[in-house]
């Protein structure tokens, strides 16, 4: 097989079994981190849309407040992905949710999209959103499409952002 025939790790589709394995590895890793930090939390795992999802939940939501800030969740997600990759040798697209942080972020993104749509309805030819992760950009694309608007990502790396236009 030539180099051009090889599939990049990001493009390899994981099987359901591999995604379940990712979730188990991630849960073990996160459980260790929670123990070190002396934070109580229950772990739940799921496989959805070709990704392993791991949630950290607690009866007392305040116990997770130090971890549920979006930047902290993003950093912990990246560390967890690296732990999974180190164990499996495969790139992981695992999604981490801590204390409902993903639902909260979804609502924030919906508000951002709605504000951008307002600018478009007031006559703007396009509306740019701030830079965000690939997962958040995907959510924005889905929200915009649901509202009948077109969206496209521009920029590179940490500056990659989404621009909305009329559909």
C-alpha cells in the first residue's frame, strides 16, 4: 500500500466494539482523576453517531462545578482522548460531558446562532461566530441547518470559526 492509499487515523471509522472499549478506557482514566482530586462522580458511557460519549454526573451538582467549565471540559476531554489513544493506538473522537456541560454549551451555541440569524435578517450578508472546537462547529452547522441557514467553517487551527449565510 502506498502512502497515498493509507487512511489518516482521523478518517478511520471505529467499530461499535472499539468505541465501547474507548469508553471503558476513558472511564477508568477519569475515575483515577476524580479519585486524585477527591471529587465524587458517577460515570456513564454511551456510543452515539460513531463516537464514544462519557458523562460524569453527581447527585450534588456543586461537586462537579470546578470541572464543568467549558475550557476545563475541553482540556479534560483532550487528556482523556490522549489516554485512550495511548492505550489503543487509535485516534479517539470521544466526547466528554461533565455535570451537563454539553447541554449548557448546546444552549449557548443556539443563542449565538440565533443572534447571528438576527444580524442576517437585519440585512447583513453573513455573520461570523467566534472560533470554536470542531465538535462545537458541527453543532453550529446542525443548528443553522435546522433554522434554514447555510454555514461554513473558515480559518485554521485555533482560529477556525463558522460563518452563517441565508440558506
